[in-house]
C-alpha cells in the first residue's frame, strides 16, 4: 500500500525520488519523505500530506546522488511528521523506508528502550533503523541481514548508510520490491510505475531475498549470503500508458479504455474451429483440465465479487461445482486442499498480500493454483503454476474498472476451456465465442449512454444510503456495484439478493433509500419485477439496470438499458453502467475519485 523509491547513480537523486513518489500516489498514502545522501551525510525531509507538499518543503539546493523516498499509509500511529518515513538511527547514519508490518515491533521497541535508545515515533519501522545501526557487522549488508533475522512479519525495505554511501541495501518478505537497471545508475521501487520513465530492465526480488545496489550494478543474495544471480527482464509498459491522456481522472480514462482492453485479453485466445479458448498459459493439458471436479476462486474486494461471477460462469458452462471465497479469510480457517480442485487466484496488481498468502497455503498443501493477474512478473503471477494475464494495461485509479472487466472475460475464457473438455458442445462453444467477440462493441454502446447515467448518478448521490439488489447472476453484479459506489462516493451502499429483501432488509425501505436493481432478461425477470413492485409500494425509489426486452408493464421506474449477450455473459455488461454511476456520483459530490480516502490500490499489508 505504501510506496518505496530509491536511486543511486550520477544524477541528483531528489528530483528522481519525487517523480517516482508522484507515480506511486495512486497506491494510497497519508505522508511522504525522502533521505538524500550528500557530502554532509543524510538529509531527511518528511511531511504529512501529498508529495507536492514534500516537494515544496525541500531545500532548493538538496544535492546528493543517492537517496530513498517513501509514501506512507498509516498502520502504527497516525499520520504525522514523526511517523513518516524515512526513519533514522539516533546518530542519523542509517535511514530506512519500509512497506509491510513488523508483528513483533512492540517487543523490539521495549528491548531498544531498555538499552537506552530514544524512540521518536510510534511506528514499527523505526526499530529497523536502530537494530541496523547497533549491529557490530562491518558491512551494511550484514547489518541488514542481522536486523531482519530478529523481526517477524512482512517487509520491503531500502536502507542507506552515510558511512557506506556507495550502496543501497534492500530486502523483501511478503511485500513487493523491484530493482530497475539503468546505464551506470540503478533504481529501486515497490511498483513498476515508478520506474517506467527511467528503464525497461527490472529485477523482481523474491521473498527472503536481499540485494546490494550500486550505481554500476547489483547483487542478489539470500540470508546465508548465497548469491541468487537474478538476470534483469524486460517490461512492456510505456510511460505514456501512465498519463491521463486528456481525461479529468484516471478512473474516467480506464472506464473508456475497456473496449480496447477486452480486445487485448481475447486476442489470439478464441479458437473458432473447435469452439474453445486457447489458454496455454494455464500449463494444463485437456486431460488435466478434465481431471478437476471442483473450482475454488480466491480474491479480495472487487476481485472476490468478480470471482463470484466467474464461479457462476464455470458452473453453467462446465457443469462442475465452483465457488468464490474471500482470500483474506481462506488460510485462517485451515482449508482442506483437494488434489482434484483447481484453485484460481485473482488480483489486478498480483501483489495483494491476502491473496498471495492464500496461494502459499495452497502450494504448501500440494494444490494446483493458477492466476488471473494483470501485472507480469508480480508475486502472485510468479507463485502460481500457470495463469491468464489480463492484458488490461496499467490501472491507476484505486477503484478497479478495466481490470475488473478483463477478469470477468478471463473467467469466461476459463469456463469455456473447462466446458469444452466436458459436455459443452462445439456449437455452444461457438455461441460463447461469438458473444465474447462482440463484447467490445457492446461495451462501447454502453459508454455512449454516459450522459444519461450521469443524470441518474445525481439522484443517487443525494441519498445517504442505497440498496443494490440482484439474483443469481445479478447478485455479484449488485455486490460490485455497491462496492464501487461506497469506495468513491462515501455513501453507504449495501448489496442483497433480491429474494432476501422480504427476509429483513425490506424494513428499511422508504422514500429516502433508493434501490439499484439488476434486472436482466432471464428466467427470473418476473420475480425481480415483483420485488420492485414491493419496493415501490413502500415508497422506495428504484433505478433498474436491465435489458430492452424486459417488460416492466405498468411499473414506472427509470432504467439504464444495456445490450443483451448470451445469458452466461450478461453480468459482464451489466457491471459497466454501475462503474459510470459510481464515478458520476463521486464527481457530483466533489470527491477525489482516483484516491479515495483510507484506501489503496495495492493492498500489501494484512
């Protein structure tokens, strides 16, 4: 969730650190700081608030060719200058930035205090600076290894030492960290976004791995000092992909990019001859695919809700049991891992720590897990046995849109692949292929109705609380719609199965509580309309997201109409207008759409 940037080379470090931190603002943070090594040692500057506040606070002549920077999302202690990173040792020699959580920080703080160390913050991170500084080791590398061996928890750290200014030492365990390889200069970051303007060559550290970074190169090694000799790999992200491109917000840009992003995920993956999806990245033969008798999908937040959409697709097309579960709870219930179950981990960033831990649990117990991930080379992508890359392109806004849609399309491809090795006919396979191929055009037609949706959003924004309802295929759509709405409009939004209203929630219905109803033209349309009649009878306002051929009769409610596709794929299109509804509600209310309060794009702490 926090952001790390580091630089060592021939340029002045401060501008590079600030530019990298600006690129990481979308991850979510409440304070920022830098440490730059110059001729007089480390100069540390920290502020509460945005990176622009930090830039304004820096001295005009802040020189030094080595430095580290950080954006903090508060865990231990509130947002304050004292709690902001970098943290330093008492003599100012050691500077540390850290993502993650040190579980035994309280015990270590007590030990340091007993030893006479004056602690100046409430953070867990500060203990690292003191442990490293108090080490008797001759090199910074050995001191970092020694300090890390005393902590438990998750971390990505970057460390400087004024006494050894020719290097940065970094380490990771459970939180991402990347080396960027330049020409006689090197970069460190927690996210590729901070590196793309400087290099396309990167090295991803693995858990338990350390690195020493010099201006001329790097060395990666393990806790026992064994070299791991990791070569750099090429990244396929252009700097312009991270720009706003004339849009007022990244969320607006990413919503509009969905026709093209869906084109990318399906390109080369639809086999018309056999009516099947070609997913070589799963690393599963048709015989192995057929051997699975159950599918378990794991994700967090929107990835969990789209997993529910995927589970329904798999059950309908492949006719095998499938369900989705919140990855954050999975490993804590001592799950039973079955050899004939296909586990699917879903994450836009590929760094969601709860999902990464779930993957570890599955692998530890011998399960087969594949990933549905957007970021090549990410932790989850590398940990899985195979997977389907989303090819959505960089997604900056905290509220996921195009990556979410590509996840749903990815599940459609997986469901098709599983179905065709079972009882799904070639004709039905071709039916689904034709429908998948038509999705970009349908999405474009929904986006063309944005002005109408924006008007509905004004009404929704005026309410303090809303219901989102749907049945079967429509329920996870409602859950995702409520999630988007509450994320960026800060309005309470709750999702229910339409059939459950009469079992309690109907008591809350009155003229002040609008309901957004998902009403596709399916076998449950009549029952959904009957529920809307019950809401209207109690004075509740209703907005229906529906298809043209649903007969509302005399039921007079405003409607957002989306194109029909094949029933199994309807949820993909029904979700799109809910993104626009949330966006325009937040726009009406004047909120920071791309950086909603208290949230982060990549959740790398438990």
